[in-house]
């Protein structure tokens, strides 16, 4: 079973909208979902303080929550 996910890294909140647009375009136009299925998740890792899921389903993940 193949699991596909896409992550884009941005430094600040102002770039999150661009990253969201890129990830959605990647999913909708570049990934052969008939062959590999839908991505398990789409996420933007950023230097912002807040984690959230955007209405599009793209997750915003602060870098700080990834470190131990």
C-alpha cells in the first residue's frame, strides 16, 4: 500500500495562503489519485505559533510542536 502526503515549509503566516494553494494544486493537478489514491494529508510547516486545519483541509503545523 502506497501512502502519499505533501508538506510545504514556510517561515511566516503571510506565506501560508500561497503554500495552501500550491498543495491543493499539487493534489488536484499533479497527483494521479486514480493510481495512488488521495493524499493522507496536506500540511504547511511554519514558524507561526498556532496549529490549525484550514477549511480546505490543509493542516498548519508550527515547527515548535515537531521538536521534542
